């Protein structure tokens, strides 16, 4: 899969349908707490939302979907919640991979996997291998992911692989090692749950992404909410540093 052009180097081709949607799935805990349920019940319901969003992306011919499931900072949560999240992740991997494969979905996980228990790593590896050739949708889960971690690991890889690299190396020397190098930069970023922050998600890749925030909590996010986000995206004028006039002449 070729990497899309860098949006700070050249103007990427854009269309009405976003090629890549990246989502911070936030608000599971609050969804559960307003129902006097344990936070993990919200995370479980959140998995159902993931199913619906995958289906909606396929129906709209959106080729890339990336979801933030667990940040490098989420280890700071109470042990009980972290343990439950790991169990939920393991269960989802165990039960959903075959279904993803049957639906022609290519499954990938980005993040520092070394912190996960061996069984989780094994399921991820098997799932990625099984679905590697699928073309309908590339579905990426960011797990133990952090934007700064991503940039740091890319620099380390780049330096390890090219000892003679000049100090004035170029963007493309680095970007090939970023965790999402197989995907174009996201066109549309969505954050549910009412917070207006990036929380160390795709720091490099979001340089020119259109941002959409909604108060809807992730377990309540559905196809209609996704449609609303896409409609908002379709009304934006993506200028990439140019003037409005330049964009209109080119378009
Ligand atoms: C997002 O929901 C899921 C994870 C971070 C794992 P939260 O658990 O952050 O839900 P709120 O923000 O506390 O409601
Ligand atoms: C961001 O949500 C991470 C994920 C959705 C996985 P958080 O709920 O952890 O973000 P903060 O802590 O409110 O910024
Ligand atoms: Mg949260």
C-alpha cells in the first residue's frame, strides 16, 4: 500500500468522501456512569459502536479507518480498569478477527506492543497476517499508542537503518518509519465525548486533517453521527496554505 503524499510538501488529492477517518473514541466511562453501571460496561458497549462504524465506512467506500483504543497514558488508570480493558481487547481479538477477514477487512494495530501480554501480541500478529491481503477497508487500532512515541520510534528506526544518513535528512526519510506509513494522512479526525484535545494521538499525521468534535459519547455514536461528521467535512474548504481563490481555480 503506497503512502499518501505529505500534506506539508504538496497538496494531496481530496474528494467528497474522506479516504481516511481517524477517531478518538471517548466517553465510554461517562456513558456507563450516568447509567450507574461500572465503567467497563461503557467500554463493552463501545465495542458495539466499533462494529457499526466499520460497517458504515464499508458502505461509504471509505478505505481507511483508524481508531484510538488505548493511549500510552491510559496505563495511569486504576489497575482494575486497565485489566478489564486488556481482557476486553483480548476477547475482541479472539472473536472478531475471523469476521473481519470474512468481510474483506485488512486489520492492523499500531502502538508499542511490547507492553502487552504475549497472548494479545499473538492474536494481533495472527490477525494481521491473516488479513494482510484484504482490500475493502484497512482498519487500524491504535493500542498503547502515543504520537510522541510514534515520532521517537520512527527516528530510532531511521537512525538504526541508515547510519550514514546526513544530519539534514528529509521528511520522507522519517515518515516511512511512522506507524501509519501504509496509509494516507487522515482527511477527517473525529473526537467523541465533548473534549477538545488530541490527547497525544496522531501528532505528525494530523497536520492538515479536518477536525470534528462532538459531545456524543462513544457508545451512543452511530451511523447517523458519522454521516453528520462526513457532511461537516464536505462543507470545509481545505486550503493547505493556499488562498481560497487558488483552490477554487484549481478545483
Ligand atoms: C474512552 O473512554 C476509552 C478509553 C480511553 C480506553 P473513557 O474511558 O476515556 O471515557 P470517559 O472519558 O471517562 O467518559
Ligand atoms: C484518549 O481518551 C485515548 C483514547 C480514546 C484511547 P482519554 O479519555 O484517555 O483522554 P484524556 O485523558 O481525557 O485526554
Ligand atoms: Mg476519556
